[in-house]
């Protein structure tokens, strides 16, 4: 408190000193104005005497003229210095600026009048009005500046008086504050000594572990009461810490640390409980297997911290879509699961799927959109939790196979399809040895001359009992079962064999599966096959879909294989351009020789403005990059005509020719 009073006194003294200093500076400035006024009067008199003498023909020495010029310059310098001093005071800035300008004008007018008097006395009368006007303006501005300085001195003195009065009042209030502090201290001591003893006694009487949340007073004391308070507090803290640790351990044992959702253990326990309860209630248990699409790409692009944020957002999204008694769990990685119990199924499951996709598609400020695939399965009598979860996983795999960011519910159709896929996977193993595969070739023609420039080899499988199996059915099965390498090798070898009988100017286009790029010897295999069948490497066109360049950690292997094939002379073609996720990025990272526009754009370009724009823009892009553009799915003369007008290089489709084997290929003479 003494230091506070001392600080207030020093502050008051400092303010008085500053006010006195300001008044002193203002007084000095006013004195300077007086000196400048006297200098101006002397200068005016000297100029007047010399000009009158010059008019009367009196000879004035050059030294006198020079002396007068120096006197004028000295006056101007002093005027400028005085103005700078006033600016430092931050007062009268407008008047001072006007005075400085008037002084400069007066000095200039004086110099001009002196020169006229020295060189041409007859012109004195003409210059005199200008000189007198500058003199009058200077005297007026100086008078205004002096008036403002006087006003500033009075204002400073008045301000000093008011501040001194206020400071005295502040000191008095400070004294009253000290009195109030002393009174408050007396109250504080009562609370500090008397009340803690009373409250501590009450705590000792009614303390029950886990029931009393009241604060224990006196913990900071050094006497016996402080020891008692600390002992009471430590006892209660130890019990509460143990219970908190038990609750935390139980939570961590059943929940995911990152998202706070139920973990696999709690999910399995709840699923088993709900299945057992549904036997009594008649409810149907639905299990949803949820997997984020392209999560590894998100991790690669944004790092693990960014991936963790996406997982947390997904957890919040799923939790906001389910009911209070549903269970949302994170099974591991980017895999989530939901347990839903309802009597009306599959309606409730379909409604939940709809809510999830609607919430995921809602506008957001986040840079990464959440896209997921969902598989759902509904419980049947006698099913275990593992069996139900397995069915949901199968539905999830089907959703991913159908293009991702979609959902499938496991039902009879999906079960039959699963059985058929298992059968086809088993029969594929014998397909090559049983000679069930064959190749069909579809021509690719020059868009202008319609001359055949290449044939695309297309794989066909004739199942002995099921008949023709479409490639979009058996190729994914071959890829997932690991048979694609053997089938791909068979296709490359037989396609090269067929191409060896064609005219040298006709190229061979072969599709490569993305899975084939996992083999480090793919480029060598193609190169050796071309040498074995005598097919020039520059006749090969190897078509890769955009998904082949999106294999995550395999991406570098893919690009290395493509570069090796291109260095040998083969052409690399991007198939189905525009249907992937990073078409332009792929064009930047690898130099393709051709781009094939997907048939979906060509088919709708006449009745869909977007498709038309995409086709036209792709053709323009190819020309600017020096790439050959091939349009797939050309089936009408109208489509061909438009593509010719837009400058498309090559066309392929039923209008040019349907896929066929060599023996039935139309126009065989063109290739023999």
C-alpha cells in the first residue's frame, strides 16, 4: 500500500513537471516568434532604404547587395527552424505552416525586389506591390501563429490546474481505498481463521467417500488445522483417483482412443447380446460394415494427422445418423460398423443408409469429402455375430466392386451371386488348360479415311455349362483370385501371334489389368513375346485404365513399367479417359501416346451438353498435347460426322466393326 501511495505521488509530480515543461517550451516558441518579427522588421527597413536609394540613383556597393541577400537567406532559415520547433509541440500546425509559406514567399519577393533595384531600378515600382503583399501576408500569419501559441500556453496552464486537482482527488481516494483494504482484511481474517475451522468440522462429520464434493478449507495452512485438512483431502483424492482410473481403464478396454466409439470387443459383445435378445423380442438385428473409400490416398496426401481428422469426422457423422440405442464402432483402420435393432427391416436399414449418404453429401467447409461404401446384413434365426458380420462384409465388398460410395444389403440375390462368383473363380483355374478362352478383335479406324489402323484384342470366355461370361464379370474375379497374371500372359501371347500375320502397318491394342503391374517382369514378358512372334514393338498399343495409375504404393512401379515399355517403342494409351479421379494429373506425370474417350460420353454427346463439351474439350486437349484421340462406342453416322468435324483422329465402335475372331473378320484382305 505504501508503494502504491509512493507511485501515485511520483505520477502526480511527473505530470506537473511535464505540464511545466510544455508551458516553458511554448513560451520559448512565443519568444522565438518575437525575435523573428524583429528580424523581419529590420529586413523590411533595410530593403526599404536600399530600394529608395536605388530609385534616387544612389550608388550602392555590391558588397551591400550581397550582405542584404545573405540577410534574407538567414531570415528564411530561421523561419523554417521556428516552424519545425512548433511542429514538435504539435500545436498551431496549420498557422505555423502558413507562416513558413508566407516567410518563404516574403524572402523570394525581397530577393526579387533587391535584384530589380540593383539591375533595373525603374522596375522597383512594378515589383513593390508583390513585396508589400508578401509582407502583409507574413505579418498576418505571424500574428495568427502568435495568437495560437498564446492560446496553447493558456490551455496548458488550465489543463495543469485541472489535472492537479484530479490527482489530489486520486490521492484522497487512494487513502480511502487503503482504509477499505484494511477493513476487508479484517473480514478476510475472520473467514480465513474462523470459518475454515467450522467448515472443516462439518466435513469431518458428514464426509462420505464418493458422496461429498465440497472443497476442504485450510489446505495451504502450516499449522495443525492445515495438516488435518491435507490429510482429509489426500484421502478423498486417493479414493477418487482409483475410481477414475477404473472407469478410464474400463472405457479404454471397450472404446477406440481416437474416435471415442465402441471398439471391436464392445461391438462383438453388444452384437451377441442383441442377437440373444432378438430371439425373445422378435426384432431383427442389422449389422452395417462401413469402409472409407480411398482412405490411403487421403493419408498419403494429408499425412496421418489429416487422416485422423477424417476418421473423427466420420465417427461424428455416423453417430449423428443413428438412434440413441444403436451402436457405432470403429473396428480398425478406416473400418466402421453399426448395430441397429428394429422390427421393420429392411426399411430401417435402408433409412439409415439414406441418412448417412445424405449427411456425407451435405455442403461442408472441409477440404476432403467423406465417401464410403456400406454393406449391410439382416439377422436370421440361429446366426452368430461372426456370421452376421461376415455377411455384412460380403455386401461391403460387393458395394466396392460396384463403384464405391454406394451401399448393398445382403439378400438372396447377393447370396446367389456370391455362389456363382465362387464357382466361376474355381472354373477359371481350368479355363486356360481347357481352351475355353478366345480372342476377338475390334477394328480401330482413321476418322477421316476410315482405313483400319489397328485392332484391339478383347478376351472372351465360353464356359462349358454357363455359356458366354461377360468380361466385366470374370475379369474382376480373375483379379481378386490371383489368376489375372496367367490369363493376361495367355492373352498377350495369342494376340501377338495373331498380329504377326497382319500387315506391318496395322497395330495391335492390348488391355492391361492394373493388377498385372504388380509383376516386375511385365515389360520383359511383353518385349520377349514381341520378339518371339516377330511383331515390331512400335506396332503395340498397350491400353491402361486410369485406375492402373492409382494403385497407391504401387504407383511408382506402374509408371516405371510404362516408361520401360515406351522406351522399347510401344505406345501407351490411356483407356476410358475422363471416368477416373485424376485424369489431368496422370497426363502431367506420364506422357501418353493416345487417349481413348470413354464410350459413355460418345453415346450421350448429342443429347447431353456436358458430354458434348467433354468430348470436344478432350479432342482439343489431345491436339494441344500432341496426342492421338480415339473415340470409343461410335455407332451412328451422325456421331462419326460430329467427331470428324471436331477433329477426332481415330474412331472405334460398331459402326466401324464389331468384335470378331480372325476367321470371320470383315475385310480380312485388308490385313492379310
